[in-house]
C-alpha cells in the first residue's frame, strides 16, 4: 500500500500522519502530520482530505472509546476500497 494514514486519537483531538509517494522522486515518500479536533465537521473534512489524497488504509490508536467518532464518521466502504477492518480493541 502506497498511500496510508494513521490517527492517534485523544479525547478532544486526533494527531494525523499521512504518508504518500513523492511527486517527482521515485521510491521516496512524503510525510505530513497535523492535529484535528474531534468534532463531526472536522472529522468529515479529514475524510474528504484522505479520499482526495488517495489514501488506501487508515489505522487508528486510541484509549477507551475515543476512536468511535473517527471510525463511524470516516468508515465508508466505497471511499477506501473495500472498507477498513474491524477495530482491534
């Protein structure tokens, strides 16, 4: 998988890391990191951004139930190929 993202989820926010191939240098990757709020609109905007970047897989790490808003708002079987796997708890 060439285009992946990871989200470290806390109570009020999530730290996102995106890794995609470099535009001009073959074999190189570009990594971006940013913080997002755990609000419905922001999570939906994150989903749009990940789809626009062609992300194929998203992994999440969270304590407790804080992963739920991210998972249920982002999980769209049509958006990320066949969809994501069931979360590991």
